[in-house]
C-alpha cells in the first residue's frame, strides 16, 4: 500500500520501550525519530533513572528531554497481575518490545517470549543486556562501563605510561543503541518474509568490540596486542593533536599518503617526503617523533585561524579540537542543522541533536521532547480499550 510522499518511513510501527539506562532507550529513540509510535513504559514509582541523570533546569532533567523525545509515556508495574495483563494487551498491538531486565526477570513475571509471542506471533522481542541472555556472566549486573573495560577499549585508550582510560560518557551504550536499532530493523525485514516475529539478543559487550576493528584477527594470526599510544596511530603519521600559538588545539590526520605529503610540504619539510620510510603509513608511524616535531613546531608558531586556513588551502586534513561551545556555533553543523531547536512545553525553545541522518524523500523529525513520567497513561490505555472501571482497578492495585 502506497503512503503519501514524505511520510516518515516507520509510520505505523508500534514500539514498547520497557528499557532504562541507556542502550535500549537510545534504540527506541532512533526508531521514534523516523516515525515509529514509541510508548515508554515505566514503573509507577521508579521512573527511568535517565530522568535524573546529569544537569537539570528548574528540576527538569535535560538528558531525558533528548532521550525521551518522540515517546508517549505510561506507567505499569509489570510484577503485578494487572500490569502484566495490560502489557500483554499492549504487546498484542505492538510490533517491537525493547527491554533490558536481567535475564529471567520477564519470565519471573510470566512475560517471557512464550507469553508475549502467544499474545502476538509477529512481535519482535528485543532484549538488551550487558552480557547477553546466556553464558557465565549473563545474570551479573552490568553497565556500558564494563563493556568499555572488557572489550579492550580502555586497554588501548590513554597515554602509554598512564592508566587505561574509560570514556566520560556512555560510549558502549550508545554504540549498542545504534546496533539495537539496526537489529530491530533486520528482524522486521525477516518478519516481512516469514510473517513471524523473533527474539533479538543484544549484548552491550559485543557492538563496541566490533567498533574496535580487527584486533581479534590480529591476535589470532600474529599474536599482536595493540597497546596504548595516546593520540598516535600505528597505521599513519603525523596523526596527533597540536597546540597553536593562541593556546588552542587542532587535530591532524594523514591516513592517505597524498595528504601526508601535502602536510609536510605545507610545514616546509619536503625533505622528509623523500625519506624511504615516508612511503607507507606504518613506516611513517615508526618515525612519529620526527614528524610530530616538524608539524608541531610549525603549528605552534601560528594561531588556530591561521593553521586552519593554511591546511584548507593545502587540501590537508585538519580539524579544531572543539568543546560543546564550539560545536553549537560550528558552520558545518549549522549547515546540516545537526543541533536543532525544538519547542518544549516546560523550557521553551530547546536545542538538541537532530535526527541521526537525512533521508531525501521520507525524513525523520523530532515531534516532541521527553514528556513527564506517565503523562500518556490514561490516553494510551483508553485507546487500548480499557474502561474507566478497569483503569480504576489498576490504580487501586498499584499497577499504574
């Protein structure tokens, strides 16, 4: 069936977001950005902790405004009979359920795959946990930080003589969130062919390991273990951050041989280009001290504006080291509308990251920001067909 041109591509898809902190909710946000109807299900007295993470304004959590966008919010206590029965009724109308309880929790409430698939054989049950649904660690508590440690990310991050470094943000969770959205779409594509739903098992420890590249293969074939190298790379040089004369910093990359040659010509060190070791990225990396000295000295004598202009003229790869203040005014981000302005009923105009990518014919959109805890419970459950009497009984039971 054809839909009007410009209709968001996931319009008509219903997603139940039962997850918290952060991978599962990120996946649901990605789906909602492109038109899916996302219903955020939270405990009546214990909302998603992301509502209280990070800075707030006037008592309103700002992270939630981003993470909760394009989601209707309801409350259900799934451990109570009324909450269980209501979730099964919702699941019968849904395409996707995303949850991140420890393995066995849904089963304890008689809400496992057997019960959910009986209510809706076309359902995609997406289970996002730290370690997956089976294995020796499956029942351990876990967060993205543990994935950043276990995957090898922390081991290769930082200076050689400094401790392993964890990222100061939810890196593993964010990567897993994007991977989960991809997994959901893959499972939905399979459903289009088979007519049947299935279970997605997403372990947060796995997507970040894929993002780290061929380290397992290197080790398997060569016994090679990548070590911490700060900003340097074993694959090319010069590749580092360099301080400018006005106290700013820039990053230089020379992944392509032609770019490396342009950089050295720019800084007046054409003599290094003729060195035999300059011919490959790996050999250049083994002479990073010489190359960093050449590039760093030249950059240190010029302001950031001068450095960026000269690199651009030379068609060499450079970028300023920006903090969020710079990001908010960066002309490329402005051109892409990467940081967009959204109307928020609590805070007025609110700036946040836009949808993740642009589609020419069926674009996504931020329809609204994160809503208050349980704001849509009455409306959603009434749409489901629950009567006022049934709603009253759920409230008496403490199920909503």
